[in-house]
C-alpha cells in the first residue's frame, strides 16, 4: 500500500515537473508564432498587390522598439471610422490582407494594421508587456493624425489580438470609441489546459477551479476575462461556434463578464465559423452585424456631418 502511494506521489510530481519544464521552455512559442511553418518572416505580399492605397508607417514603442504598420484607406478622402486591427498570433499582417480588403469595401473605413514586435518587419521579441506598449504606440499615432476622425477609432482584435485590443481599450477610454472581439480566449492560463490538457490541474485563470500551482510560471497570462469587465465602451463579440482553437464557451464567458457591467455589449455567433474563417463563413450576416454595430455606436461625428453638408451644397 505504501509503495502504491509513493508511486502515485512520484507520478504526480513527475507531471508537475514536466509541466514546469514545458512552460519554461516552450510557452512563448505556443503563445506567439511570428513565422508560419515553411514561410519566411517577411511579408508575402503588400497591400499594393490587392490594389489598395496604403502608407508604410514606422513607430517607436515607449521602450524604443521599432515597429512597422500599414495604414490603408479605401480612398484618400474616406471619412468613415478608422479600425485599429490586431491580428491572431500566427503569421504576420500580410496574411490578413484578403479579409482587410473586404472589410474596407463593406465597412467603408480606414484600417491600421500593426505588426507586433518580432512580427513582420518590426524589431524585437514578443511579450505581453512589450505588445501592450506596441498597441499603445499605434493608438497614439492614430490619435495624432489629422486625416481621420479621431473620435471614431475602433479597436478590432481576433484571438490574441482580442486580448491585446481589450487591454488597450480599457486603458484608453477617451481615445477608443468601441471594441470588437472575435474568437478571443478568456486567458492564456485557461488556454494552457486546452492545448495541454494535463496542465489544467495546475494552471488556470479566474474562471478555473484548479489549484493553479504553476500560474506563476506563465509570463504572458493575457487575462482578457478580467479586463473586459472594466471596459466602458461598446463591445461587439463575434463567435465562431466551430472554433477548433479557442472553445466557444470562452467567448460566452467574456460576454457574460462584460455585460454584467456594460449595457452596450452585443454577442453574435456564427454556426459554421471556425477560428480563422468566421469572417468568411459568416457571409453577409457577419458584415451586416459589424456595420450595424458601427452605425449605432460610432456614428458620423458633427465635424464630418458639416463637411458632408458643405460638399452636398457645393455639388448642387
């Protein structure tokens, strides 16, 4: 009996040690994937390939890291909202251009695409603290531009980008008009148990009931569920019910946490949407949902209405 108990304890101890080793050695590679297997870090294409008018933007984060971004306009005098887009973790902004092309057309907006540090042409190495600074640098840049309506800046984040966008939105209530989250996780702590099931007994976020013995080892917890409850701006939740990466229940948990404190929250799910293709699988309903959300919560400002009236008068 004693030997059986000892064996059990040794087995549990071995799992803990193995879990710690995996977290220390591979966690950053699981959370951040700047380069897709078989591809290079550089951009496969630029917006010019899709005949999009764009500007190469170079920024400096507050800790001095040099960052690259694309600012894309549907047409030079576009007065629509400006969407600050934060991508998923795998690959770089070039891999999102087809979706962005459709977004421009359907939403009549401007789009700012940031390459996180370590991604695309940006310098440095990704981390939660660093990417949070990168996102702030992007927003600060947009807030200082004179060719957009800075009262209509909307943050749009998918998966990891949703975690980034939620933090930025919470920290900037006067600069961000609204937030859109798509297929975003509650936290990396919760995702650890999804990617490596045996870790759920030792790691977990605020929604987990486990002992959380190894939480201290997670360097990028990205606890979105603890952030959304503090956001005051309108939030649109877009959830693909066939998401094979982030369990859809996590999006429902994010919505529940946010809606408990914020009456301007909307949750919409798409039955055939997977992690990366909900925008495609959702079809017209997807784009109508986003468009109606923007029309309701990020309407044309007084300055733009005045310009439009002047233009109409001049045309007559």
